[in-house]
C-alpha cells in the first residue's frame, strides 16, 4: 500500500483544487491519443481522430477525458485506500474494456506533463514527485483486479 | 519509431529556441528524476544530490551536450551515440529503463518552461526523438 506523507498530500491537493477537470481531462486524454497513437485502439467509435486538431477538438474525446479525470478525483480523496477505491474500475478495465495496464502508466505520466504545463511555477520537483507517487498508485490499483 | 520531416523540424526548432539553456533544463530534469524516481539515485552515490549541487549541474550539462549532439544527428543517432551507449552499457552499467525516466522528466521540464511551444504535435515529436535517443543509448547493450 502506498503511504503519502502530510507534505505529499498537501502538494497533491494544492494542485488538485485548481484543476478544471473538464479542461485538464480533455487535454490529458487528447495528448495521450496523439503522442501514443496506438491508444486510439480503445476509441474506434469516437469519430475523427485523424490529426492533432481533430483529436483535441473531438467532443467525445473531451467528454471522456472529463469522465476519466473526474474518476481520478476519487484517488485524491482516497490516497490511503487506492486499491479499494479502484477495485470496481479495475474489474471493469480488465473484464469489459480489456485495457492493457501499461496504458494507466502512460495516462498517469501524461497527466503529470499536462499539470506541469498548466501549473509550471508551482509544479516544483517535490510536487511532481508527490504526483508521480499518486499516478503510480492509481495505475497499480487499476491493475490490481486483473486476472 | 521513424522521425518524419515534421518531427525533425519541430525538434530542431525547439532546440534552436532553447539555445544555451539546454544545460539548465537538463539539470532540472535530472533533479526531477532523482526526486520523483529515487531508485535513479543509486547510480550517483558519489554525488552531492542536494538542490543546487554543482556536480548535478555539471552532469546536466553533459546530458545537454549529448542531447544537442543527438538533435544535430537525427539521421544517424546510433552512430552519434555509439560511444555513449558503450559507456552506459559496459562501464556505468545503467539499466536502460532509467533512460525513459529521465526523458519523462525532460518533457515535464520543457512543458513547465515552454507551455506555449509545447503543443500536442511538439510533444509527440519530442517524445519520438527521445525514444529514439534511448534506443540508440541501449543499442550497445547485450
């Protein structure tokens, strides 16, 4: 189980309270689909993903990005109980969605990069380190029920 | 992954913009790597790793010089990085998985300092460039 110090929790929540989930979620998912184009395999039905412009402007990408990041908010609220918090979602991603857990690591790192772009001055190395711990914990939690 | 002409143009344009600051950002990337991924510190037991360390700064400049070399030899990364690959494989014994950790922190650093230039297309090209650098660095491993 991941343990977060008080300083790490503060570093995470201080950034999280500034996050516009819709905006950051859309950007994170959009960039994932552009930088790692094979991740588009899960989004066949999303329509036009043929260029960076198309991806970033795609309303379904935006909506799904918001959904994903809203769910990430649960991680921020449950830092001490990530595996329990994501148990159901883990089963879903394995049994129904068939998502390779490697994608959770890619998405987590993408979120860190997007946050760095938006909150530059505050996203110091120690703040980044706290967030890396969180995204790694979420990736492990989401992969935890795979069989 | 092969770099398209767009990838090359974007990477070289950014490198030009970074100019003599590549060393500063490579140093920051190293600092971020040590903090976010503490296992990477195991390769530097002989270094002072505290903030502002002159040893980390000097090493950052070395990394920067290698990346600039790479950016100027996109047609032959294996050749350009051959000696560095041999060094990391045979002398330094660095697990190649660590190259990706530094690359990630370099992207974080560039996103933080150049958010206006860090479009999704730029990020995609940089990511490809750094992946190719890492592959070239791992090429002499056996």
